[in-house]
């Protein structure tokens, strides 16, 4: 009986959050090694199905960097990165599209439907919803950098996505966009997720990968910081507390706040049901960044 009552208490704790987020959009960015681990992915997709069932409107956008690099090496092409972006020539673009916008996108949707969800792939073979232009960056000397066919998202077909969500379907979107003249462009998944969340007026943006969140001590997994505001995040970066690969992730979160997203979460997808624990409990299991 005590065990049954404890389960009921958990449901009651979740009730307030369920009511608060009902009919609101949450953009979920999937990345890291999570995509290649069947067990981790299964529990994340179950969490997404739960969210949709209780009235949240989840929208999934995903990367696939490790899969793309593996396919390039198999094809005899050495992956090359310029200022953190994958240099994308025509052959690389073909691989990116096949691996990311076809194989990975359709795989995720298929796995979601296996557990009872309703999914819609929004790729170049169905309905692409991300539009943009070539990304222009300058080096330290102010000279333009050649990235190949790398883009940035500037527009989203919100009506298509909203209609799917209203119909109880979960959109699965690869991080590629169409540029002028229907030129296909490779896009960084984190930055694409930010623009997507902003243009959908999302309540939340959740980054799910293989990191636990922001750590006060990068060498100590127990030093997780559960909540940060904009000022605290910038102070931690300036003090050198946030280092290495977490810096661009935190910068991306602050950029999302600047674009109007209310809360951004960094969640470890290796933790079972981490998405539900982060969204529907008072303390969460990752890091939330807000104003």
C-alpha cells in the first residue's frame, strides 16, 4: 500500500506541471551518442509519447554528427571542420542528406510509432519546414570563411508544424534547410533548434545529449547546477567555471533566451526518463536556464 501511495504522490506532483504546460509547445533537440543507443533512445521516445498524451505539443529536431562522420569515412572522405562547422562540399552534402534527413529522420519516426506514437517526418522527401541562407562567418582577420554548403535557419513553416501538433502527431525534423533556389544546406542542430523554438513561440527548448548539464566542477558529476539565470551563466563563463564544449551549449541557451524562448533545459539522455523528470518534477535532473 505504501508503494502504491508513493506512486500516487508522484502523479499528484506531476499534475500541476501537466496543467501548466498543456497545449504549449516544447522543442526537443536530440543529439550526441543518444541517437546510437537503442535503450537510451527508447526511454526518451517514451517520454515524448507521454508528453504528447497529456497535452504538450512536442516538436523534435535532431542532428546526427557521429553517423555522418562514420558514413563519410566509409566513403573515403575525411571529415573537416571549420570554426566548429562541418565543411560541406557537394559529396558531403549528399551524405548528410542521406544519413541525416533520410535514414536517421525516418528511423526516429519509425521507432516512435513502434511504441504507439504518431509521427511525421518533415524532410526533403515529404515537407521541408526549415528555410534559410548560407552561413557567413569571418575569421580573426575579418576575412570570409569558406564553409561550403552550410546554412543558418531564418524561417520556419509554422502552420505545417502547428497543424500536425493539433492533430496529435509529433513532427520529426532533421537539421537541414532549404536556401535560395531550393539549395539544400547543412545546418548546426543546436542553432536550428533555437530558431525553431523561437518561431514556434515555444514554452521550452530541451537539449538532450550525453552530458548531465552545467557542472560547477567539470570533473565532478555531482556538482550539477540545477538552475541558472542569464547573469549567473555569463559570470560562470567569465570565471572559467564553464569550459570546453559546454561554452557553446550555454551560449546557445542564452541566444535562445534573447530570441524569446522562456526556458531552456540541458538534460542527460543517458538517465532513464530524464525528460519527464526534468519537465514534470519540482527539482529536475538537468540544468534549466532562464531569465
